[in-house]
C-alpha cells in the first residue's frame, strides 16, 4: 500500500519540481512511511510514498519498464499478481523483481488498458507513457483505493489524498455548495464528488487519460453484471459449497504478503467468517483486533470474546469512550477529508493506531458482505415495499418485526404498528430510480437544511441512475444493491471509515467479500434459498458448524458509535464552536439560523429525544466546520519535509549534463 501524488504540464519552473514533489509527498507520508521516490521529466512530476508489504527489498517506486517507456506510481495490491505474472512470462515477459507493481507495469505494457479487467485487487495508479506523453489514471472496480484530480493554472494535479494539493503553490480549497447538498442528502459523496470546487475523484472502475491539453475518460468496469450473477446452483448444499470455495480463494490471495496479516474482528458474522478462514491458513497464531465501547448500546464485546476463545487468536481490544470519540474527531476528519454523517470512523482511526503500534501493517475485514449478500435492512425494506399491495396488515406487521430489531422503535408490536404509517408513505416511487432509498433520503432532506441554498439535493443522484446503462433492467433489490455499492460503500465505508482511517497509521485493509468472484457468486444465490427476510441466510448456513452459535444466530447489528450524545456528554463547549458567527460567515454556504436551532436542540434535549436525522445533521455540521479549518483555511498542511530520503529518477532536459557538471 502506498500514496501517490504528482502534476502534469505545470507552468512552474522545472528546477522547483523536485522540491514540490517532496512537499506533496510529505502531506501523505502516513500512507507509506517506509520509502519515497519520484519521477521527473519535462512534462510530468509524480511520486510515491511506499508501505512495504510485498517484495520488501526490490519493489521500489516509481518503477520503469525495461525499455524506459512506461513509468508507474502505484497504490494498492494486486491479489492475483502471481497468476498474471505466470501468464505474462508465458508471453516472453521477463521480471526483475518479485513485486505486484512490476506485474501491473508489464501488464499495461503488454495489453494496454485491456489489462484492467484482468486485475483482482485494490488499486489506484498513475501510469505515464514517456513516448506519447500520455498520463493514465485508473482506479479499481469497487473503489477501495482513492485517486483525486484537480486543475490549477494550467496544471493537472493528482494524488491519493487531496491534502497533497495543499503543497502546490497557490492551490486553495473552496466548498462546492451543490456537492455539499448532495452529500448531506444522500449520506456520502457520489462517484466523482469531493465537495470542493475544481477537485474530482476518479470514480470506481474508471480511468482518465491526459495527453497535452486533451482529456479522455471512461469506465473499464460496470457494476450491473456483477449484481446479476450467473446461473443459480441447483441445491442449497451446492450453493453452500460454492460460496465456501469462493471465500476461501478470496482469503487465500489476500493473505499474500511478506509481512504479518491480522483481522479486524467486530464480533459480527462477516468478520468472524474472515477470521475463521484466516486462522485456518496462517502459519502463526492469528492476530485479531476489535473495538469495545463504554456505552453498552454499541458494544459487541461478548461476541468478540466468544470468537477469540473459539479460534485461539492473539487479541487486542481498544476501549472507546465518549471523550475518545470527541477528542479524536478533528484529526480523524483531517484524514477523512470529506463530511461524515456519523462518528463511527473515529473509533476505526483509534483501532488502526493500535494495530500499527503492535507492528501489524495489513488487516483483513468484512466490508462488502452486507452489500453482496443482502445483509442490510434496506434490502428487506425493498422486498416489503415492493410487495406491499399484495400483503395483508398481519403479514406486513410480521415482516416489520424482521427489519431492524436492534432499533428501539422497531422493538415491539406497538412500534411495528407505528412504523406501518411511515412505510405507507414510500410504497410508490416519487424519486425516479430511487425507490429503495426514498426512506433513507428523507433524513437527508433534513441535513440539507444546513445550507442556505440546498437546491435540489437529489439532482446528482437522480442523474447518476438515469444515465447508468442497464440500471432500469435490474430488479428492485439489485437496484438497491447498485446504489449501496455506488454510494455508501464506496463513498463512506471503504473510504472515510475504512481506507483513510487505516492508512492514517500506515495500515492496509483488505476485503475478501469484495473479491469479484465472491460478489458474482452472491448474486447467483441471493433470495434463492431460505427466508429472504433472514438476512445472509446462506452465509449463516455455510458457517454455522464452525463459528460460535451466538455469532451465527445473532441478527444484524451494524457497527455504530455514539454520535451527538458523545459531544453533549463530554464537550458541552462544542455548542460555541459550532455556532461561532465568524466561522459560519467565513464558510458562507451554511445557514446560521438553522445551525443554531439544530445545535440548541441537540445540547438542550435528552439524548434519547434526538432522532436519526438530527444526529446525522449534527455530525455533518461538526465535520464540515473542521473541514473548513483543515482545508479551506489550509491548516492541514504539513510543513515538515519527508521523513525518508526521496529517491529521484530525473529525465528532464539537461538533467544529465547538469549532474555530470556537478560530478566534475
């Protein structure tokens, strides 16, 4: 795992490019603290900070092809690099390292952009063709690794994290009100969004090619085929065996590493399956890591303890209090770079810090299982609402009880009857293409009121689904999956809560459930066996005999953390910070009157009287205030130079003669 950064066709003096690369890479050194390198020529400067995981000695970057034509700065891991290396070798390609980076480089040199569908990995890279002058930027199919692009005074800037742009002379961050409105309403950035003017994110499964002042872009992977899947297995037992085989293969390739690999063990089904498979395959006692909360509402310690005893892992727990969440919130937001709708990313920041302190650089986790195997309540919502008119009230009530048993207002029959009225409001599609998410987005309407002018907060997501080929042909549940993959998973779970918090401490996270073969297998078995309202039925069936009973039989208990209540209980002075007139005036796009009303309600009401929509709006507000501090005002910039030497490949005109002159 690494961080990359660079700029193309900069008008700044070439003699400044090396120091500029040093400054940009210094902003993201936490991603790769082991070594740093950069490539310079008359058109391009790009570099990498490296976290050594595979081929510790000879996998340095930037890496050039044998003929010097192609140069690669690469962030990520190619899990099937051994198989691709053998295939390339059969075509006569030779290798000088044992790294997956060289496999990516030679795959591009051999197949061009057609190499991308062959990759099973988590990656984002910049590949430069020094012959044509083309810069190719590409990102993995599910958006596990980030890549941002900005244009400034004729130059194209790119980086794994936007904070690298702070080191480029004259670059300034400014909020984009329309993108903020979309993020507040839909919970996360949509593919391509960043909430800042002039900065875009390469979407998942997409590429961008720049040649001179010409730009072309496209998608090398689309999600629809993965969600349709192949033919269904003939029997439930066959389905179980196929799911097991695909997950075993996914874990096998994600254990490829020259350093120790641990597991995030939340106590839920998904991470427990991963821990079980990893424990079977590692040659040492498996290291597992988990979070515990002082607030029992969020704690899963009992299930974690069961798993640790069952597998015999060497386990570490980070116990989190309200004060821990609030005190670390600003720094976690600095690493996230984007507004967040809940605080759950902060404990993950603390967990990754502990993982790295114990000397572990790589962890496996259960992300993607709920999206692939229909683990979220929203999929049951879709099933219920789609069949609403065919069901009587007794059946509706029974199904209602299976939706969100961990939520208090779903906890008894009276609660179910109260919720019937809410659900009746969403049995028809009012937001085109967004039937599955209309209820969720209702809370987003409230958060969008933070802005002076929210416009149509759903304009961007409506456009996203309207222009997606094949979207309309998907089933209601498949459309819900598509939206989850393209919004919450890529925009928050894999990024803010996952990758950014882990890499803040130089820890790489890997997700076996997001192996393309596993996603496609899930699509072929979903809703074919068992009760569709028994979430992840087939996963439970597949691993019931090898996991503790408590974990298998426990219903979905999503990972959460204390939100506004943590601030109220531990930092009442946050009321003044969030409503400071000078700060709100500087930000400009927030509505001071609504901000004050929301903040007063949160701080003046008992925590159990604050609903989901107020909690989300509060965390969005707090994170936006801190983003203004860190990015718009520029305080996120690190002034210290790189902590490791910068190895330079200098191919600028005159560089050799200048170096010869220095030697003479």
